[in-house]
C-alpha cells in the first residue's frame, strides 16, 4: 500500500501546487486559469505570442531545470519491457487502442496481457518484463534485476553476470552498454532545448500542444509535444518522418506527487516505428519510488565471492583472474596486471579456451599424419621393382 503518493493525471484533473523554491512561481488560481484557457480557444489561432500561452517558454525552462536537479537520491522499482516486435498489426492506431483498453496506469497487473496482445504471440522467455531496481545517490547508480547487476560511482563501472559468475571492471569511456537511469523513467528536455521557437497549436484541459521545429542542420522530422501545464512534464511526443510516416512515439502518464514534492510518471513508453508498424517498444511501469531519502553507501557495494572471475579493463592490457577470497566491493579492487597477480587471486588465461586448444592440437597431428603417409606412399612407388 503506497501512502506517500497521490494520483495526478488527466482523469483526476488534480493540479500540482508549484511553489517558488522548486518551480520558480505559484500557479494562478483555477478560475483565472480557466478564463485564460477559454480566451486562448476563442482566439482559434495556429500560433500564439509567448505571453499569451497558459505557460510561457521561460516558465517551462524553469520547470525543466528544476526537474533536472531536484532529485538527489532515488530508489525506484519497476518492470521493464525492452524488445523488438514483429507484429504487422501494430499500427499507431492499434497501439493507442491497446493502451486505452488495458489502461496500465490504473491496472498495472494488466502489463503481461498487454504485452502479449502487442506481440501477437507468446514470448520465448517466461517474464518479458523483469522486475528491476534503480538506486541513485548523486553520481552513484546501481541497476539490479535486468539479467545482470550494474554499479558505478560516476567514473568506474562494474557489471556482474550471474550466468557466467563474472565481474567486469571498466574505466570511464570503455563501457558501451546503457543501463537505466532516471532519465529513462522520466524524460526532461535538456538545457539546450528552449520552447521559445515552438508553435502552440492546441490547449486541451490541462495540456498544451506544440509543434516543435526541426533542429537546425538536422533531418526534417516533424515533432509534436504535449506538455502538462502545471508541471511542465512532457506527457507525449510524436515524431514523424519527412514523408509523414510515424518514427517515434513516447508517453509519460500516471503522474504522481510523492512526499518529497517530486512529480514522477508511473508509466513511460517509447515506441519506434518502421514502415508504419511497431519495430521496438520500451515500456517501464513503476511499482514504487522514493526520492531524496537517505541511501546507505552499502547499496552500491558489489560483493565479490571466492571463485568469481574478474575481468579488469583498466590496465593497458586487459587482465583476468579468479578471486581466491571474498571482497566487499568490486569498485574498491585495485588495478591488477597479469604479470604481477595479487596473492589473493589466480590468473585466468585470456587466450583460447581449453576445448579450442585441444581441438587445434588434434587437428595438427591429423594433418601431420596425412603428410607423413603421403610421403611414405610416394617413396614406395618411386623405388624400382627388383628383377629376378
């Protein structure tokens, strides 16, 4: 039972009270906002001056800046589906129908049947949307449950693969696999983005709709953004190719106000289209979230057990060894080289596996026997037969 959050979405129409210490100003009264929205609709224009918007470009910039900096610690548990799909029936219209039918915000238990309907056939794995936990404290981050365990202190990165009983250590810039962070669960426009050049096309209830011009020098994609008036959170984006076909669609819905005052979506969806149908879908459904509460440093300790294989990419030459003693934290392991392995570890060869080396040796001897046999046959034929 979650008692520290309350619903904020388009169904409840609840308004978030934004104070200056978080979002830079107090919201206008409900009556004044209603009159302003009515006036904007009566104008019936395709574009509006910035001072006529229900929320200005400067206010959006302040809201987005607050969202980028307001979280110092977080513990978020969620289910995540991230996979390609091959269902020719998955048009944007059908995706919208499925989202309405299953209503994952109100019925999170419907995630599995929703995914089955989206895929159009059973999955090859028992749980296509595994439970995942994200822990954040400043630059430190840990992601567990996504078929592996990942931890970083902001520079050094470590990944544990349970199936191989292996831990890999990476210096900055050498690990090229993306593990989830808060931006994947609640996307906020970066500081380089400004709404000053956007065109307001519609005002619906508590949402404003903008046409976003393409990036200068970039591909002429057509982008539409639906933004929550009270919080500035981007609820939906639709990106079209220049020919008008869908490219990318995102949703952020089920906004909840947590005890820390942070507004966070329960559901984030990113869908990539190809030839008018879904090519890949990422669906992240939050089960619980805590923000700006103390997080013990032990939450970021990746323990090493005896016999575990360690592959260290920090030295110039990659080193690998097998731990002969347990260690409290992989990130605290010193840099180790194969030419001087530590006493607590036994080197592991990074060459060919034993099975491959044995196969090569057997093959070499077979070839050698064939050559010697051919030489022997040639010599016998070349010796003249003795006359009697």
